[in-house]
C-alpha cells in the first residue's frame, strides 16, 4: 500500500496559486462594483513589504558590492477574497488526497 504524500513544494505552489487567483478575483470584483462600503471591503488589503520589514522606506533592499549592485524587492498585497482563495486551495488539498 502506497501512501500519497505530497511534497512541501507542491503544497506551497497550490496555496500560493489559490491566494493569487483569489486576489485577482477580489480586484476584479472591486473594479466592477460601484463606490461604497462593499467595494472598500473587497479592495482593503494587507501590504507586506520585504524592505519595509527591514525598516527601509524605499521598498528596495540595496546590496552594493562596489563591482556589482544588487537590488531586492518583494511586495505582497493580500485582500479578503485572496484569503477565501487560500482557504479554498487548502480545502482542495485536504479533500483531494
């Protein structure tokens, strides 16, 4: 009997994809809806910024090595429907074993 074990990478890809699809749907729903409280609810989100976590205002971490300069930046915006998409992806992972 073979156990169906999933790799951590596969789980991460499925959850990340569910979050992306949910966030895009939330932005589309917010774009279609008229102005009001419901639209603000769908468009309200959390911005997580890699450089902001390091205390840098510009949003980019710069590593200057004299010969080579590297710039790192990552921003994640997660809205309510993105959380619904994340929950749906988690449900599908648990349901389809």
